[in-house]
C-alpha cells in the first residue's frame, strides 16, 4: 500500500489498522447490543438488558476512539468536505445517539423499553452506513 | 432533560452547587399523599449530601428540650436498644455486597458513596453507660464484635437478639453485663444473597415469643431479576424458641425499622419506597403491618398505582395491595422508628419518632431530620412535627444523617447519626 503523503486536492488517508479495528469492532458491538435488547424485549430476562448495556458501552468506547481518528482525518483533508466530512458527521451522529441510548439503558428494568430497543436499532443501522463510508478505500480517499 | 442533573453525573464539585432552588416542597406526606404522574428524564434528578463536620454545632430540637452527643467516633452507628438497666447498645456496621451489574451501577455507586462516611463499619455492638444518671455516658465499651453488619436489636427474657445482615443471632444477657460472655448463637438464617438492601430491622412481640425481621428488596424495581426477589421485600415472623419463620407481611419494598405500638401491641414499620419515578414519587411511609398483608412492591405503589417498569405485570397482586397508613414524603429515607412514651413530655407523649436519613433522588433534598408523627387511639393523628433538624447547614452541606431513633423509657430520645458517627440524646428540660 502506498504511503505517499503528498497533499493533493481531495487526497485523504485510508483508515489505518487501529482505526479500522475500532470502526469495524463497533459494528459488531452495536449489533450485540441490538440482539440483546431484542431478546430482553421478548423474554423479560433482565440479564439480556445487562448485556445490552455493556455491549453498547463497549461500542461507544470503540466508536469514540474512532471518532478521534475521523476528526484528524477530516482536519487533514483538502478540501474539508465530501467523504471525509460525511464519514465524520455520520460517526459523530452514531456516537451521540449511542450515548443517549447508554443513559436510556441506565433506567431500571422495563423502564428502558421500548425506547432502548428502538435506539439500538437506529444506532446499528447508522454504524453500518458509517463503516461503509469510512472503510471503503475508494470513498475513504485513495484515488 | 434536567441539565443540573446531567452535570451531576460527571462532576462531584458541580453536584454540590447545582440545583440551588430551595423550594422545599414535598407534598407526598400524611394519610392521603398527593401522587403526581411518574416522570423520569434521561437522567434521574439527584443531589448528594456533601459532608461537613458538626464542629460546635448540634441538631436543633424543640424549645424545652436539649441535645447532647453521648458517644462519638463510632464506626457507623445504625440502631440502638435501651436495656432494662438504662445501658444503651449501639449496632455499628455497613453491609451489602451487591454486584455492579450495569455501567450505571458503577457510576451511581461512586456518586452515592460521596454522601456517606468514609469510616469502615464496626461490625460490633458498643455499650454506653451513664452510671450516675447525669446524662453523661462515661462508659463506652465494645459489648460484642466480629458480627456481620448488625442492625436490628431486641431484648426479652434475658436474651439479646441481634439481626445481622445474614442471620438472627442471640446472646445471653445478665443485668449489668458490659461484654458478651460467649460467641453468639444463630437462631435463624436470613435471606442474604446480593443484599442490595441489606439492613435487617427487628423488633419483638410484647410477650417475647416472636421477633419480626424486615428484609428489603434486592433491587430498586426488579432490575436484578425476579429470581433475586425470592424471600425479599417482606417481614418475617420468627419463633424465638424454635427459630421457625414465616412471611408475616409482603410487598414492603424496604422495611428499614419495625416497632410495636405500646398502646395497641400492633406492629408498625417505616418503609422506603422505589426511586426514579420523579422527585415526588413514591412516598416513603409509616404503616401498621397486618398479618398476611401485601403492600404492593414491586407491582404497584400506594395501593393500586401500577409500576410499568415491572414486567410481566400482575393485576391480581395489584388488586390485593394494601394502601399504607401514613406518607412520610418521597425519598426522605426513613430508617428509624420508635414509639414515644409520656416521659418525653406532653406534646410528644403519644406518637412515633421517625429518623430520616435524607434523599439522593431529588434536586431539593428532603429528610435529614427526625420527625414526630402524633398518634391517637393507635393511629396517626395530624401532621408530622420536626423534632430534630439542622443536619444540613445553611450552605447546603450535610453535618449528619439520622438513622435509628430509640426512646429511653426514663425520658430521652436517642438518635444514631451514621455520617458524624455520633449518638445524640435529646431530653426534656426539667
């Protein structure tokens, strides 16, 4: 893979290894939260709700760190527009809704339902779109 | 969303200064409390006590009464017992081993710990003696140690009953004794798994045949699962000769103090109700405890008000729920109950003293005082009167937090303060 850093118009780096792990990892963590919420919704077994809370917290940790990479990526982009901007905004939106969902999951027992399940579904869809935008080498920037 | 509460979650410094609106109304008191609709923003409203020392200050008591500290430097005093010779036993300790199941438990546990003492619980009984009757308790000695978070205390027929967080144990006691002669004997094991609410309140029947033990729920509102609530949120009746137990009354979320009304022989309890339904829900209460009665938890509160956080619902249990007798106000955290005697003075001769540890789930703190609920004919009659106040100072810092209250038959109210690790004594001036 080329590591040339010549600053030409529209040039941005493809995500590095760590950035990729963080972003792709948060996809599966958010999916785990969604599936756990879905199971709690169907069984009333509280342990699934505990799983969902921790999976969402882990996803936020990964997505939050990826957000730092995305911001650096954006600041280096010339112009600061297009895919790098879309990626950053999408990831930020995912993170913020995920954070709201974390507080929703701090409610006791059934108080988190059905909003928690709905938020988990929205966040999962968002992180999938975000990852496609962020990880696609053509959209990520290598031209 | 409540902004001051949002900050509170992340900053202890802001916690103390945020929410300075002092409109200190708490409508949910009396026999027929006003119950607003449940509310819960993204964050629960919170304000944690910021501890400060009493210094030269003391709690404020009614005119004609005086208060003094009779013991300091205790190790988390909770409940007390006045023995026939006037000696006072103080149960000291802190229990509970509830695992942190959610990220929320980690954060909330840290925040709530800021409002409590940093002292390690004593797991012991301390004996206080005023041999010459001058109101100074010159002897302070350890009566028994290596107990497991002792809380409820009772005495009858030369036997001392101690409710540890996991068992009722007994000591033989002879008048004048200052130290237990032998290790305690276990009467009955108590439900102790998780022990989210660990305090085991206790009182004894007038004939000394049964002890009654309060066992709190294992969660706020079933968030540890229904399986964790087996044998929880109830009062047990235990036969003191055999140790056999049966549930005496159920659906009492956290019965933190039990007492017999001396006039009627009826069992009463103060009960701490559920959190996170808003600042004015749900009222903690004082109630007579009827044999076989179900008081609502977890399915409903204050009679038939359904709690939607409990799934699956149980309409039959909701229909059966008894409405408590007297609301004390939401989140006041009543932890002490003892009935008065005529030796306390005419105004406070008939009624119940209630120690209120104070709120966390409320922007405007409530509780942090000892109140008196007047009784007539064995029932609450009239509005509660403040008996000991000043546990929070003018700057909103907390000097002390009342727990157990015990009437000394000679004419004194003993108050345990588990933040200042002090025992206070209030007497009518003579």
